[in-house]
C-alpha cells in the first residue's frame, strides 16, 4: 500500500465539485481519522459522516483551500467528539473473554505478589464461570454496565424501561452476583 502525500491547494485555486473533492480529500482524511480512532473502518465512517454534513450544509467557498480547511477541521472535530463520547469503546466478544487465560493486571512499576497473581487468576476463572451461570437478564445488565460501561440512563434506553427500574434491576443483579461470589470465596479479596 502506498500512501499518497496530501497536496494542499494553492491559495488561488477555485473550489472543486463534490465528487472531485471526495477523490482529492477522502483518503487523507480517512487515514487521519482511522489513526486517531484506532480503526481504519471507523476513520472511513467518520469521513463519510463529515461529507454527509458537507452535503447537508452546502457551505459556499471561494477557494479550494477553504474547502480543504473546512473538511480537515470538521474531521478533527468529529474524531474528538467520538473520542470524548462514551459510545466509543473498544470491546471484545464474550466468547473471546471466556476463552482468554486469566492474566492479572500488572502495573508498570511493580507487579502483584505471586500470591496475589495466583488468587487473581483463580478468581477470574471463577468469575467467568459464574458469569455464564447467572440468569440472562442479570448477565445482560451486568455486561452492559460493568464491561461496556453504560450509565443507568443509557441502560434505560437499551432496555426501554424507566431509569429508576433499571437502577433497581442493576442493583439487584450486582447484589445477587456478589452473593454468589462470596459463596465461592472470591469476594472481599483485592
């Protein structure tokens, strides 16, 4: 794959029609957005969204340099919006998490003691097994809350239930899961 250098317009170049502008700018914009978002597909989606906004707003420019600046600024802002939003998460499938070997988290400066590492590995295995044994309702709400990081308000939208009800369901699911962990001797160890 050869990377085409970004060629900026001369100050006096007239603006381009949409299709020519797409061919000129989309590759560079998608590479930038993909690099920032960590996914080429996400970069391409972002650039398509930016061009959609360009079509909707139909800005008028006197120079090609103004068009390019608008597209770069809009792409950068779109990337920043995605990175700031809670919807942008790198996730793994439940199957891949279940199949992973239990490797404890190790801070850069110092790792856990051998006893902690063994306990953490065993505890993670128990938690993964127990997670597969709980009810699907509890598993869904705990997964979306604890793994995906959705807030109660977002969960209410997913489950199409009032936020207060979702908050109670989440609290009860956590309580039941914690009780099962304590039965197996996992809870209370850090």
